[in-house]
C-alpha cells in the first residue's frame, strides 16, 4: 500500500504540491508551492497538511508517519541549504507558521528563528559575522517560543526588556548592546523555567515538534474560534503547518522586510501598494514600533530589488488571476518571497478590481461576478465619514450594525424634537430606547438612528435600512433617559443637542461630530453628479448589468412612497414587492383622521373619516404607479394593530390627571377620556397575535373598501392616460383559506364596482402574504384563492420560532455567543426550520396553481444567503429595501452561477 503523504516539500524550483491544494496545504502552503513551481525565489521548506491537524485535534498527537516524513524533508532542506539543524558551525534555522484554507490574520501562532540554542547561536554569529544580530535573534526566539509554545505571559518578557533598557539607559530595543541582549537571553530562559517548571528546550528537533503541536492547538484557541464564527469558516478545515528556512531582513542596511498588495485594497487602484522596513524582521512591521516606508520608496532604496519585486508580483497576479497580498524579505540584497494569497479588499475596491480585470482580459464576466461579496456593495451606497477632515476617533461603545453608513448629528430623543431641530436646519441623530411606527416621521428626517434595545429586525433596523438611514441598534451600554432627554454611556453624559456620530457599518458609537459626505454612487443616483463623471458609478452599474444577464430571480423593492419607488428604480428594481400602506397613515396631517376613523362609534362616522383618507391614499398610489411605469406593485392592505395609531395609554392617563387638576371642565378633558376609553378597549395582551392583518379588513370591511377603491381608482386614472399599471393587492397575515376567500371576494367586488364606475378595466391580481405557519401548511387550499404568495419571513420567523421580533434582541445575542443559534434568524433565513416550511408551501401552492407567483418581502429578501435559498426554492422574485436592490441583483446572479456550476447545495 502506498504510504500516506502528510508532508509536502517545496524548494529549488520544484514543489510536491501546487496552488490548487488549499484544502490540504492551507492558503500559505499552496501559495508557497505554486510560487516555487513558478520559479519565484522562495526559501525551501515543507508543509504538514491540515489533515494532520484534524488527527491531532481528535487524538492529541500526530501520526508516527508524520515524524518520519518530517525528518526526510528536513534532510532535503539541509542538503539544499548546505546547513544542518543543530549544527554548531552552520546551523539551519526555520520558521514555523500556521496557514489554513482561508486566511485568519493573527488568529493562530507563528515561531521564528527556531533551531537556536546556546551553541548554535555562536555558529550563527560566526556565519553572519554579526554577533549582535545572532544574540538578538536568540532573544527573540526564546521570547516567541516561550509565549506561543510554552504559554508564558508576554508581559513577563516585556517587563524584563523594559528593565534592561532602563538599566542600559536606552529607549529603543534596537539600542540594546550585544551584552545586554546576551544577559536578556539567560533571563528569558529563567523566566520560562520559573513560570513553566521546564527548562527551555535546547534540541532543535524537540523545539520543532513542540512548535508544530502548538500551531495545531492554536486552531482551537478562543480567538480563532470566534473569528471562524464571524466569517463562517468551517471548524473542520484545520490548519497546515509551514516549516521554512529562515531568511533575515535584519542583517544590516542591505536587508529588509515588507508586505504589499498588487492593487490598492481600499480603492482598487492598479498600483503596487504596501510598506517595508530596512534592517528588520517580519514582526517589526506589524508591531508598529518603527514606522514603515511606503513600498514606492524601495525603488530609490534598492532599485534592483524593487524591479524584481514588481516583476514577480505582477507575474503572481497574472498567474493567480487575482489581487495578491504578499510578504517578502530581503537578505543582504537578495529578495525572497515568503507568502502570496488573494488580497482582502473593501467593497469599492472589489467592484473596481472585478471590472478592471475583465477589461484586462484576466478573468471572465462570470468570474468577476463571483469576486465581489454582495453585502460589501453597501459600502458604496451609504454616507461615509469624511476622513480627510478628521483625525483619530474613538468609539465609546458598539451596538448591532443595523443599517450601514456613517452619520453625525445632534442628539434628539423624540420624533417631534427631531423634526423641530431639522426644521431649524440642524442635523439630527435620533436616540431612543426603541422606535415604534409613531416615530417614523422623526426617523425620516434624521441622519442616523441609535437605539439601546432591539435586534436586526427591530422596527428601527427595518425602517433604517428601508430609508437607507444609518442605524445602530441594541447598544445596551447606552442608558437612555428619554424623560430627562439624556443618555449615559461609558461614564459620559450626553444631553439633547450634543453631537454624536454613529457608524452603521461597524456599529460604532462616537461622541462628537464627524463630518460625512454622500458616496459617489448616491450622488449619481440622486442626480447630483453625471454618471459619466463617476468612474465608481460606471464600474458599479456595469457589474450589475452583467449580474442581470445571468440571474433568474426577479428583484423588487419594499417601498411605500413615490420617492422610495424612484430610488428603487434607480437601483434597478423591477417592481415593488411590498408597499406597506400603514406607513402612509402616519403622516402628520393624516394621523388625526386615522384616529377619527378608529374612534368612530357608528358606521357613518367611520365612513366620513375614510372618505377623507381616500383621496390621500389615491394620490399616493398614483405617485407610485407613475414611478413604476407599469412594473408590478404589490400593495398590502392595512396590517398593524389599530392601537399603533393611537396615543399610548400611560401618556393619556398622565395628561388626563394633569387636566383634572387644572381644568376639570375642559372639552379637551372630555375628548381625552373618550380617547382613553377606546385605547383601553383596543388594548391587547399580545397585539402581534391580536386584531391585525386580514382580521382587521374582515372585521372592519370599510377599511378594505376604502383601500381597494383608492388602489383601483388610481390604476384607472393611469390607464386612462394610456400608461401601463399593474397593482397586486395583497392580504396580510392569512392563516385560514376562509379568511383568504372572504377577503378576496370583497376585494374583487369593490374592484369591479370601481372599474364600472370609471368605465375602464385595469389588470390586477389578488394574493396573500404567507406569514403564519398554518397558511404555509395549508398552502394548497390557500393557493386556490390566491394568485400569488409573498413570504413575509419576519412574521413567519417570529411565529415559527415563537420569538417576538421586537424583543428577541435581548436574548439572541446571548444565543449567538453561546452557539445555541448559529445565526440571527431575523437576519438570515433559518433554512432548516423556517426554510423547510417555505419549501413545503411552495410545493403545495404550485400543486394547485402551476403559475403561482412566489416572492419574499421579509427582511431576508436582501440577505445574500437567503436569496440563494429563494433561487433554490424556485421563487419568482425577492423584494428588499431599495438600498439593498444592488446586493440582491448580485446575490441572485451568484446563486444562478452556482446552480449552473453544480455548486448550490441540495
Ligand atoms: C413580514 O412579516 O415579513 C413582513 C414583510 O411584514 P411586516 O414586517 O410589515 O410585518
Ligand atoms: Mg408581517
């Protein structure tokens, strides 16, 4: 039987592995192998596979075969380098580094200068003719090995260095004398002995084995685990261990070390980008003790090396067909490449690079679509902090990054105060414990929204995203006192009118003002900049055009007012998937009429109020239909519990109590008492499960009548102008087919009546939201009454899990931390539980109505993973907030491409 290969050699222009073996060799190992095979100068070494890590993690040791293969490979290096591990005159030194399939910067361990001991250090000194360098290398080795492998706290070494510098009367490590370094080495060895009870290992082979095992163990250290959770890296991958001949960047002024990118990772500009230090070892660049120089200066410092580096990295980029993030060391004028891998980049850079590389014929359009993380497109759309004008900033706390972008403004604690401040020309950040639909107008005028409670689908989060307003929610450390108009955070008191800044992309909350500006793309969308003046816009729209040519899913937007509809169209939406009509009721001039309608004691009184609302709603719909130019517009009939339109019970009681003292006979008091009585009547223990959704329209049919009339009258008006219009009337929260049947009959009756009155017929559809598990499990019955389904996955998630979407923020964070839940189900669809119910409903629905149109309009409609699910489950479209439309376009294209290449699970 062929013996199992656990160790892969690279060196001398030939490697056992290659760049396509990232699973087994990790990113670093595969990159080193590929570079070696391509003739790039790489110090020789070998990679112990990720498979060994997995065996090590489950059994606590590496297979015996690994030891044998390690020895064989060590011999190869020794031969190639003409040096020996542990040789007193000519010692071979190696680095030992982790490297998993996906880079996890700084999460796992590294040891440099391995192979040094009291004897070999002298050999190194003789070999290099540089005793100070050898002593420093040994000092660094004990320090690193002691910390990483033997678990000695870093401070113990740091304290000893500080003490030594003090005694020597110097400030910098680099100023320590050869003798001081020598003394430090023995002191470090004593620290190790004292702390661990073990002598520092002198045998290089023992050092190597210990370092290897420490790297394997570091795969499971808490920070690596957390990193994997955040970035969705599977636990099962394991890390490889790379053992590589040391080259030294700290051998004098013809040596150095640096890192770089083949293109600028922040902007995507095609330029060698990076930094380096002369006479330094790798960790000095990252440690920030010395300020590195920009890579361009290497051109002056070492022109030959620079030109070689530029050639090699250009070749590597062409070879790997992606931006490379590389590390190099120059040892006495000789360049060595130590790493190359695909470089991480910002959203704007990702778009530019993807489009540029197609232009350069480096990659295909399909590849370019897969190169951009759809979620990162957000970074191109939201206001950005204008960093040219501000220095360092420091966040006082962090909340959930609910709606991306940066915002600065004066703190206001109520919607009314926010409006007043804005009317006076101020910029406002609305800070509340949580927001409710009554705050909508205040939210609308605010630059940003900050709440101390709530999760990613809380009211503030949903509305913030829909409006494209930066929003941070669930910032628990922010203790809001709305009554006193102040909040406290991390020992600071912030009062009404004080400035704060929030970054909805990171969740940062900053005290003080940070200047912001709209992104270039938004300037173009809003008409403030011509498209041909913005290269960023051109790249962005070209990439999305390519996405449109491969996606199957339709993309719609959730929009309630004509301006949102216009934004959605500008972003490429093909229809409106959800128009929440209640948002139209909250306008300042309408709310008193809505309240009159609710408080009405007779049908006539109610009709009178609804008659006032009718022209207003009709106007809204005309505006939206005009913007949508014949694209489908799904309009949902009134959904929320009525008390949301009325003042809060407690507030009314306080006001009444005050009036009773001051003016017991006033008419206002009488009116307030009546209002309170109605508010109490409407009070529900579980309003989300109470009189809402289709239950409202069924028990108060006058509301449905007015809304359907407004929709159809508006549609008739458009039709009479010879323009196209396609309303889709949607019944909310259906749970039983009888609800749907009755609601539909009512809608049809009113629609027919109106069309007869108007003397014109318009096309329209009647369908339902699927938000209640019972509706999903009886979807075949419901589909007989519905022409379309739109999955309202906010409520469906709420009802399937039994988690209140407005309160879940309190425990979901804990659940995520403890691994009880992997993802927030209000943010990304729970495909196993809620998803299974959806798939079943799709099948049932289509079994009775083949052409049943199916979409999603919950928050998940803008989440790339959920969009992939919708593609798989054969939806017709997804609908999301206007600002997420570009994300959805790209995510839908990626889902189609994955399907085409057989990469979509299932
Ligand atoms: C839903 O429940 O998913 C939905 C879109 O409706 P709303 O968020 O308005 O309840
Ligand atoms: Mg709902």
